[in-house]
């Protein structure tokens, strides 16, 4: 079952009306969320990014998604309608502008579709990664959210597969580290966490934002900036982070890291798990 504009339907019963600005112009955004233990993980971080994305695109969030409480209640309905609702669920929430027209939109109203599938965590170390050679990120008013730049990540994934890599790291047009192919990237050096700034053109990662809150609990220094690849390659540990998991990176190009055994990364992961425990 899926939720289409608030109605529960079998997936094969969904009929998208044309014209469709999401299909025609990619005029919208999406969120990938995890439902576990009766709630949405990283709700605050997802909600903040949704608000930013809606504001950047000039969209009004529909009533069932308009507050954190409404979003939770709405997606709880979707989870309850799944064949195995007791297990963790991976949810995708897609929003697009209503109506037709050419590039100039006629409305700020949005339509939406939410789907679910069983969630599978992915925490295993990344055995091989390297910097992309064929694609670069670019900072824009919408580069922080998921959806508007989806084709960039399709091209990055194609390069990753063609090169036989487990992960690919993206640089900005100016040559700064931006993100991984489907996750944020960060590294540890001198007792601090270092991450690319949003101005490098990467997505504003919800899991990374949650990790930053965990770092604050540990009084762990956190630096976000524009860093060349050499800064990452000089790290003591490298990791990627998204809703599916935190993955230590063991190799980038010819550089190797003992990321899976680094004490700071272990402490950070443990602190984040404490934040996730139900109150």
C-alpha cells in the first residue's frame, strides 16, 4: 500500500494525472526516512530540510505533512498498512508542484506520494572508494535537498559501477570534497570531525546533522568548510553517513585507513545510539 495525496491505495492503483510538473520539470523534492520503534528517526533533521526545500521551491507543504506531528501521524498510517508493519520501514516521500504550465509555475500547491519497504541497515565498512572523474557537484539554491540534482547521482553511480568501486566521492566544480554518491562524507583528524560545507554543492545530510548533535554531547570539535582532497586523504579515519547507516571507509584510491577501529568514530557512533533510544 502507498499514500497518494493522503489516500491509501495499492501501488498498482496509483494513476498520476498529466500534466505532471514532477515528471516534466523535476519540480519538487523527496525525503528518504526510516520508521523504527514506533517513530520516525531523525525527525527534526528531516523536517528542517523539508521546510528549507519547500521554501526554496516556493511550495506549501500539504496539511498532512505540514508539521512534524502531522508528518509522523501520516506516515504511521502508511506503516500500519504494510504487510509487516512491526519491522523497521524505509519510507520515501516525494513531493511535486501541482498543475501544468511551462517553466513558470502557476501555483505553490503540492501533490505527494509516500511509499514503504522493509528497512535494511548498511553499516559494513567500505572496502574501496575513490574520487569521481566524470561528474562534479555545483552549489545552487536547491543543491542542499534531495531530488533536483538526481541525475548527477545517477551518473556518479554509473561511474562507480563501471570502475568496480564500492563507493564514489564527489568533488565540487572548484575541486573541493562535497559528498559521497548517496551519503554524506566526513573524516576524523586530531580529535575532531571534518565535513564539507554545503557550499561545496552536496546534499545537507540528515544523518550527518544528527551525528553533529551527538558530537556536541561529547564536546567533540566539528569543522565544516571547503577542503581539497588532500585534507581527506590525510585523515586518520573516513566515514559516510546516511539513514541506512554509518560506514567506515577503509580505502580511497591508494590511501588506506583503519576507520573501523578508530576510537573517536566508535565513541561518536555510541553517542548517537544513545540519542536514538526512546525516552
